[in-house]
C-alpha cells in the first residue's frame, strides 16, 4: 500500500518533469528561431567572413538606435558630397540618406565669432586659461610616424600650459605627449561654451533642425603634431566644424562593420590600425585582420571653416595637421523621421539571446558543456568562431605593428614640459 507522502512525491516529480520538458521545448524553439534569423542575416547582409559576436553586437547597436536596414547591408557607399553655404533643406536631403557632406564657408565673422576667437591663443588665455582640463596621454606611434591616441583623457593640465606646449611644438616642428580630445565644453570650459551659445548663427543654429536632440553639448578636439585617433564609430549624428588647422579622415560606411574586426566589449572600435589602404594591406595586418581588405574607405580633407556632416555609425579615423588644429563637435540623435523601428526577427536580438545562452554553456565546466545539438547550432551560426573574440586586444596588436617613438632632441623634449606641472586623473 502506497502511503500518501509517496503519492505526493510522485506528483511533484511528474510536475517537475513536465516543467523541464516544457523548458527544453521552449529552448529548442528559441534555438530554431535563432538559427533561422542568423541564416537570414547572413543572406541579407552578406558579411565577409560570416558572423562573429563582435559583429552581432555592432549590428545590435545599429538597430537599437534605429539605423535603417539598407545602411547595414554590404553595398557600395554613398560618396562624400561637397556643398557651399547650403540651406537646411538642402542639407536635410543628405541627412535622410545618411550621406556624408562637407559644407564649405559654413560661417563668417558676424555669424560665429568663435571661429576667429578660438584660433587666437591670447584670447583663450585671457578667457579660460585658468581652467584645468583632462587630456589624452596614452599613445604610441605607427610605422608612418603618426602618434596614435588610444584611450579617453586621464591627465589634467591647465589650458594656459597646454597652449604654451603647442606653441613650443610648432616652433620646433615636433609633437607633444598629450591631446585635448573629446573635451566637453559645457562642463569643463563654460566660457568657450558660452561664446558658442551666444553666437548669432552657429552651425547648430543653422542646421540643428535636421537632427534630433543634442543632449551632449559641444565637445572640442584640440592638438598638434599630426595627432591621430584610431578607427571607431559613433552612435550619434555628428556635425564637425574646423576652427583652425586641417583634418584628414578615412571614413567607412556602417556596412563595413564586418571588416572592422570588432569585439564583444569594443563593438564600436576597430582593432585595425588606421589609414591603411585596403588595396595594399601589409602582410602582418592581413594576417591579424584578414577581412579589412574588403573595406571601402573614402578620404576626406577638411580645412578651417569647413563643416562636416558625418552620419551616425559611419566608421572613421582622424589625423590632425602638424600645426595647431581644433574642431568643435555637436553629437546628436537622429531625426525621428529618419529612425527605423525594428520588429520581431528583423534584426539580431533573437540571435544574440540564444548566443548568450550557448556562450554561457561553453564557459561552464565539462559536465555542463553544450550538447552536440548546441554545437551544431553554433557551427552553423558562425563557422565556430562565435564564442571567442579571435582577435586580441588592440594594444597587443599595436605593440607588434607600430614603430617606437621617433628620437627627440633632449632640449626640445625638455622644452615641452608644462611650466606649472600636471596632474594624473584617477580612472573611475
């Protein structure tokens, strides 16, 4: 005779078994949907080398911010256009197509006094020389002698000292060890921000209606000595105005993400060194980043007074002129009319959800290793490369490919030290 406790125990076991079977069925269905979605993505977008986790994360960022599908599919990029004093309606035609455009003679002295004031070092010393700001200091040199700045600002220096360093570097035709990159003027240099806001007709006043909200204020990039930024992509529309000097850019369409060798953690940063012609890729570069040769860069040359519209998610590397060079950046959201709303299996969401599960399974102990069915799904999704970032950290690759810093005259080197010292800013 079976006791009551035994009958209850059997009922619990049956309920648990049914629940387990239901969960397994749901997981199997999710994997099947993911596999179908992955096949569709590979067919529609045709990425060189197939799918990787880094690429999927990049595409997910595209979709989250509403980049239209036609800009993700591998195709010939829209050419960079050049306009002279266009109307906002004319600029809008390029914005809605996500097409880069250089606007020549964008401002004049009456419209935008900062164009002339910010190029005057005496004016900057008097207006905001006392301010301490963060600058980039983590750099290396490539085999062309370019100084590459790799990370965000970590060092503090006064604007007055920084201006002194640039003047000495220009006199001796050399570079300095720091770069005032990605500096938010609205928080760090309110005097410059005030000048921009009070200008009668700034670039943003002229063309801001072509975009969504500008909730990041205005940033500046200010340096000398050919300061160079590595290939990356911004999740914002970008209006870039050249105050002084020149800028040289290689820009790539969003669909070139598959050529950028991104990683899961750095999915908007390329591991490929900047300013390499895909038609003449060095053997060592091709060995580490074999899909870059399929990239489609366009060279853009900007001079003082040019305003450049760089569309959202266009990849770019930037090099400044040897002398002083300064730009102002307005990062903003897409215009709501331009945003694409992704639904269901249209994008990468379902694929990433299943990959997350499989990736966790692969990271567990042998006893929890993925089943043959899971491995089969993984193999078909990405030819077996989805669960590891096969390309190593950028810093390791750069160390192998870049040359040591060019030797400097000791007297010149000493003259480039800030007169009042500088402060390291702890990373947070």
